[in-house]
């Protein structure tokens, strides 16, 4: 999951970042990472397990801290895994 500021990159890198969802409005998994999941069933099971944990805040490597509604943020970020 990541969410870089829209002006993090400039020029062609900014276009690639936008297309890859690295600068999306909400934190999400970039498209290039999504393509690495060869076993979507196992990925769904792992994400379901994570989403079962109580979560209010989220800290991730590339993006702002999430201080509230962490469960909602995580659920939205992994919506792309739904069948």
C-alpha cells in the first residue's frame, strides 16, 4: 500500500506514478505490485486475515499516517482483490 503526493515526481515519472496508482487519492496497492500476485486466492485469504484484526491507525512506508478509520482504509486499498 502506498500513497505518494501528486508532486512527488515530475515529468514522465509523474505520469507513470499516476498510471500506476502510486499517487491515487486514497492509499492503494500500485498496479505493478498487483501483477506480482500469481495466487489471488491465497492473497485474498491473507488480506481477509489482516482485515479481521482490529485496526484504527495505519502506518505504511510510502504515504501519510492514517490516524482514524484504518479498517476502512485497508479494506478500500485491497478492494482490487475481490473476485
